[in-house]
């Protein structure tokens, strides 16, 4: 791995970048993060990502003592320190900082800001061409009144445990239900089905992360006249779907052709999914060339 990281004002190589063992991000998992990617080396959709970072931070009473411009400047400076990367994965991590071992949010004087820039991991072309298998796992998505999945927090054990189950079954992603038994989201992505030409994804109220790519798919719906809706999904809706796909910043739109060994639709990426994938890439390229990618 070749990476650079901004750590509280200094940009360092991957071997030098460190945070204190007393940081609450390390000892308590007390922090929030965002994952962005670049297109044409420009951070994509920076504004919605930073808005979500602020919302996550507010939900854990964590100050973000930086303006959006100051954060973007730091992201750009970190990217500039990795000139060899064609496209980058950018992880912005903001933790409570260093302080006494207390859950009192005032126990730390200032937050720790880390920005990691590394090569964007490539998803195998076969995933996009042939689709992937995901696993409906037994791990339930966090109850929103326990640890709200809307908080993109460094507490990722729920996600990691779900993904461990998927990995044991050789699946690409883990699909979780919520505490009510409804289909919710995946460990690192949002989930959609397509039925009778309509793309449906569970509502935020199902207890999931408001994905930036998920929101972008709603915009693509307007662009393509493909109806994209929020709707409660149950297990049977998955089995009866014509198509399914997952969305995330780093992977864009990935067709799902099997869930827990059961074939979805014809078992190959469907026309609606393929159209959305195509328009996604065209829109991203257009935004980049218009210089509007950060917005
Ligand atoms: N994952 N749901 C969960 C639980 C996620 O962690 C993510 C993002 C998403 C998709 O959100 P977005 O479209 O904003 O990337 C949904 C990122 C990529 C990660 O943690 O690496």
C-alpha cells in the first residue's frame, strides 16, 4: 500500500502517519469519517460528503472546527502529496481527540483530523460485467436508537461482523435486515431492487446510512426517466426482484445477480441496472469536465 496522510496539520508518508494511543478514536471508536473518491484527480461530490460528516459529528456532539473550504484545502494538499496516484481513495477521519478516559465529550481539548489518500482499489471488471453474489446475513443492522446507522462512525463492528459472515460464504457483500426484519443495507453499500422497471431502495427510516451514491441514483432516475423510489422491502421482494444492485462511493453501481445462492431475475445484470451504471459514469465525467465535481 502506498499512501499519504494528513495528521493534525502535517502531511506524512504511510510509515510516519500516527495518532496517539490515547486518542478516543482509538480507545473508544469515538469519531466519524467519510470516504470520497476522485475522478480526474478531483474529489467527487465533496459538498454532500462534508455535509454528512457534519451531520454525523453533530449526532455525537463532536465539533468540526474547520470550514468546508479549509477542509477542501487540506484534502487537496494531501492529494497533491500523492502525485503518482491516477485516482485516489480519500478517507477523512475526525475523532474526539486525546484526553482522559472519560465519555464526557469535554474530556478532549481538540479533535484529531486525519485525511488518508491512497490508490483507489479497483473492483474487478467482472463484478460490473457479470454481477456479484451477496449474502443475506444473520447480523442485524444496528438499531437506530442504539447506534444510529445514519452516523458514519468509526464504530464499524456491526459492519465488520456482517461482512465476516459474507466472506465465510464467498460473497461480495453482506446484506443486513433491520431490527424489524425489513431489508436494510449492506456492510459498505446501499441496496436496490428493480421490479417492473422501478428501482426501489429501503427508506432512511429503515435505519441506514444516507448514501451519497444512493442519492446520486435518485438524480440519475430523473436524468433517465427510470423511476427511483424509497420503499419498504421484505425478503420476498428480493427473491421476486427482476434485478438488484448495490451502490457506494468507491464501487459506484454493482449489479447483484445472486443473493445467498438464489438467482435474481435472469442471473445476469439487467437493463435498468446497466443503464444506471452507464449514466452514472457519464454524469460523473460530465461533472468533472465542468469542474463541478466538488459540488
Ligand atoms: N461505505 N452503507 C454503509 C454502511 C456504508 O459504509 C456506505 C459507504 C454506504 C454507501 O454510502 P456512499 O454512497 O456515501 O459511499 C452505505 C464507504 C465507501 C466505506 O465505508 O468505505
